C-alpha cells in the first residue's frame, strides 16, 4: 500500500506554497520568450517613469517659497507655487473672514458623500434621501447667505475649487431629478409630451456646450424680463443643468430599456396605476441599472466645469492660470508644468473616487441578482 | 344558463398594424367555468386573453368583463384589472423585492390594506402554494416552479374573480410542471373562473369544462375536453392534436 499512498500525499501539498514566488513569476511573466521580453521592456519603462517622477516631483522639487525666485532648478517641480497660493485655489475670492462657511460647506459635502458610500443599516435609504435634498439647500444658504443672519456673498466672488465644486454639484444634483422627469416625459404615451421632451433632449445633446454657455450668459437677459438681474454665475448654472439633464435623461432611458416588458405587464395585471408602477416597480430597477452610466456622466460633468473659463470665470483651473500670470510667479516653464500637474492630480482624485464608487455599486448589484 | 356571463366577447377584431390577429371572436364565459385554450403558435391565444385585462386593446367589437365594458376609460381598466388575475409564462416576479413584498405591494397599493394585514394575507396564500418558508428570499434565489407558484399566489392575493394563465408551465423543467399544475387544480376545485392557455392535455381533461381551439385568429372549435381530444371535428384540430400527442 505504501508506494501508492506516498505520491498521493505529496500531490496534496498546496501548489503555491511549495513552489513559491519564483514559479508564480515564471508562469505569469516569463512563460514564453516574448512574454519575458515584454516584461523586461515594461519594467524598464516603469523604472524610467518612476525615477523621473521621484526626482522631479520629490528630490529636486521646491516645496516652499514666495516667488518664482524660490524655484531656480528647472528640472524639479515648483510646489512652492501651490503652497503659496492654495488659499486662493480653494476659496477663490470668497471674503476671507467668511471662509468658515466654505469650510462647513466642504464638510457637509464630505458627509453627503459618506452617506452614499457607507451603509447605515435600516436608515440608509432615508438618510441618503435627506442628504440628497438637504445638502443643496444647506449649501445655498451657507454659501450665498443673505438670510438667517448670514451675510450675503455674491456668487461672482466664488472661484477656484469652490466654484468648480459648486458648478459640478449643481450640475449633478439638478440634472438627476430633471433627467428622470425628462425621461418619463420622453417615454410617455402622450404624444405631445414625448415629442417636446425628445426635442429638448436632442437639442441640448446636439449643441456644443461652449455655445450653450455663451448663449445663456448673453441671451438670457433678453429672453426673460429682468433677466439681467439674474446673476451671471446663476445663468451659467442654469445652462449647465439644462444640457446635463438631457444627458441624464438618456442615461435613465438606457436603464429603463433594460427592464423586461413582463415587469410592466405584471404590474398592470395586479392593477397598479401608471405612477405606482413606475415608482415602486420600474424606476427602482431602472435607476439601479443606470448607475454605471450615471457615474460616468457625473465624471464628465465634473471635468466639463472647466468650460466656464471661456466666459471669464475663474474656476479651479482658471484661478491657477490667473495666478501663473502674477508677476511674482512669472518665470521659467517648469512652474507652469508643476501647476498643471497639480491641477490634473486634483481633478483625477475626484473622478477616480467616483469611478471607484461606481465599480463598487456595480459589483454589489451583480450580487443582488 | 340564466346567469349573465362574467366574460363576453362579441365580434371582437384586433390588428397589429396590417396583421389581423383576432377575427370575429365570440365567446361567453360563465361564472366558475374553466376554459382551456389551445392552438398552434401564433394563432392569437395570448392576444385574446390579454384583451380581457387590457394588456392589449381590441379595435372592433365589445368585450364585457364582470358587467363592465372595456373602453379607453382608465377607471374601468383599473377596476377590471383588480378583478382579473394573470399569470405569465416568464413568471415576471419583481426581482428587487422579497417574495413576501411581491405579494404585499399590490394589496397595499391597490386594495389599500395596511402592511401588516397584507402580510398576513400574503402568508396564507404562500402557505397554500406550499412556499411559506421562502417568504424572505428574493425571487432570483428560487427555482422556476417555486417562482411560478409565487406568481400565482401574488395574483390570488388580489382576490380576483377571474384568473388568466398564459402557458404558465412552458418555461419550466418537466419535474416542476406538476407542482404548478397541482396548485391550479386546487384552484379549479374551489370554483375559480379560469381561462388557461396550455397544451397540457392531462390538465385539460381533468379540469376544463370546455376546450377552445384557435387557429389564425379565429375560434375554430369548441367542445368538452373528452370530445375535443378524442374526436376533433376540424382537420386543423386533428393535425394539431396529432402533433401535441406526438410530443407528450
Ligand atoms: N405586439 C405585437 N406586435 C405585432 N405583432 C404581434 C404582437 N404581439 C403578437 N403579435 C403577433 O400576433 C400573432 C399572435 O400572437 P400571440 O402571442 O397571441 O400567439 P399565441 O397563440 O399566443 O402563440 P404562442 O403559442 O407562440 O404563444 C403572432 O403572429 C405574433 O407574431
Ligand atoms: Mg402565447
């Protein structure tokens, strides 16, 4: 018996532990000579990029200073520009004695995000709805003020990251409900409503956004009586909500189309009215199916905020550009590149967070079904 | 029969575009009657029974259900839908809710029962279809036969006077067909008015008062199950029965 048992026992040993890291490397990265060549090539590229980033961004970088003179080395990053100006980047021209209001706004924003990222048991749904509705209202009161004892601050003083976040948040928070309404309109059986919504959506999707923004800012005062009293920032925000709601409508329509006809039929067969059917059966499923595309749209809304540069606003990117023209910081191009690398990192960290969130939701919905 | 029929089709015609799918359908169904509808694929069986709860609209003729004529009037449609239950081939349970909530939602939103009461009713029906132990699962976690029994229970919770079944066993693995048919036989014994589209001849023979044979949008033949299956009058019915027998 023994000769038979022995090899059998050996086979039972867990393969990875006995063969180890080297074998794993070999089978994954060096299995054929082409594979080995690619692995070596890639390692070389990674090494080159990595050593550049470490030298440029850390070892040769200047972290603090008050003007371009602080950064004489053109082969290293000039983070001094960022550390010197970060207040301007984050708060824009918001009056400095009122900046705590912006801080509270950022804090509330973080809490709202937390409400959507983490689960809070049975109250999760209600909490999210409260935040989704409450945050925009609280944000408006905090930032603009002029009520409950808060001093009025004109939106034209918003700038930097604050303006970027406000535009993106308005774009997202307004376009989700508007998009849902438009989608319901477009799929309505009433011909007039569905045609109007379809044309609205097609119009905003078909016109370049730059044209829309410029048009709104220039033409709104002419269209609407007293339109010139509407703040120019608000006009831009309306434009932003207008075309993004068209995109959101299409996102939700995609989700709606993924619902099988049987769900509608079963709902009707038990006697649900149109609104109850949509509210309890169809939309919960359609919205869930829309989440990946919805987050995708949120990411592009966030990046697209930079087009307000064209109508003279200093959003995050704009204020960095403006600061670069400050004579104190005029200098060799490496200050420029450091500034834009910093901007890219900030935009990326926002959008990367969003796409990670969407991936997590996708995985979770997969488990549900 | 002195009593008025619960369902009445009078010269009903329907088109899908140019396609004439229902041709001069006349049919009267008495209370408590159990009718099996069969016929080749595409003959209009589903379309006909879907006209009863207005999942499809007819263009000519009249349909009267429980004394109410089907028109575009929304109120009529809603009150008829609350009288008529329907079970589909593909179950169509709501996947984002538990089994229990699938049964509660209609009672709560349409019959306006409070949640607790609706849950009690739901549990009694789940027990009737022998699936009470699955109440808190989601439909996706159930077998086909179990899902179809839940679908039947969901319809019954609405206390319908009429039940429509559209090939409810066709999507099931053979070993699950019986558990669903058993539930339907029970229901028939309680005197429910049933219109059943099926090719299950055994079921038709034991349960049906009448078999209706359709082809190309028309009712070709009507008879008792015994007479129809053993001695079909029309040639089309003969060849159809030949094929179905061959398959079973
Ligand atoms: N919404 C629709 N639009 C156009 N044609 C349709 C529609 N629904 C059904 N039809 C057509 O009408 C005919 C009858 O369909 P129906 O579903 O009533 O047949 P059936 O007898 O139930 O067939 P099966 O046994 O395959 O279920 C078929 O030819 C089908 O292609
Ligand atoms: Mg059919």
